[in-house]
């Protein structure tokens, strides 16, 4: 499997990095918090060869370059929309994992005519949707990084990224109820997101469907065969 070359596009306030592979229907791949486009290498070269896949490094992640004082999921979604405009993309499917799934929710809200089919893997729109053990760990790591940052180690980007997991993403119940895009939501049997929260989110979005993937967790669901089969079936339905 060859390493895909990183390409760049200049957008407002960001030099955005991405990799692309294949031809056909555009499929955007959005990674999770503190990750990068590299997590989708198998998606691009092995699992979804029937699509023109584009994996994007979110602002403050991977090889994308920007100067920021704060990260928000709202801004990340604007970057994706601006990317599509810059590349002349008029229709795209989306797979978003974790925070990438949260970005997908904003894309469904803002540009349903552009993003016609979306997969959100283990999303959460409220901090309270994170299970208690995971939230305690995130808060503990945030405190450690804050201390190290104060004693001259540079953890600014890490702190801004972790702050995303400690802040509601900024989309309301009413906005979720008004989403008209098809959204497939999947989550892990042993997810770090509460099952009740995932079900609540799915219930709010009128045209969403929900699948639970057994024998995996938040970190392993992405490459689970059952999850891949669900995603592929959904994206190829009537395609």
C-alpha cells in the first residue's frame, strides 16, 4: 500500500492539507480529535475504492497550518465547506469519525444540498453525552497539559483540541430537528459516548438511521468489519 501524497489548498486563514485517491462519487473523510487524515489510509486504498476519497486534516491537526486562538466544530465545518467551494465540489458524501462525526452534523445543517449522505461514527453534541470515566480522563489530561504549558512546555494546540471535548459543540435540539439530510449514525457497543445520548441524537434528526456495532469500542469501531459493511451498504444504496 503506497503512502498517498499530501496536497494543500489555501482557504481563508488556513493552509489545509488533504490526501485523495480513486475516482467517482466524492467521499470526504473527517478524523477525530487529536488525530489526522492518516487514520483513513485503509478507507482510501482498501475499503472504499469505488469512491473518490478525500481525507482532510482539520484545523490544528496533522499537516494543516493555521494561526488560531480557539478551535470550534462550527469553524471546522466552515473549513470543509470552503474546501469544497475551492475544489469545485458540488456534491459529496461524508464519513466523520468522533469529532469528525460532530462536524458532519454541522454540514448536514448548513449545506444539505452539498452533503447529500453523511455517516457520523460515535458523535456527541453535548459534553454530558461522554461517559463518566472517559470524561474524567479527558479532564485529568487537560489539567496535566495545562500545568506543563505553564512551566514553559508548549501545549497550546493540545489544550485547544482537548477543550473541544469539554465544550458542547454548539448545535441545538431545534437545529437537529430541522436537518433534512440523510444521516447514518453508528456507535460501538463499548463506546465512550453514552448509548442514551446517541439514541437521543438519532431521535432528533428526522431522516437518521442508527446502528450499534458489537464487540468494539470508540477506538476500534473505525476498522470493524461490521461497521464497514454498514457504511458501505448505506453509501451504495441506490447509488
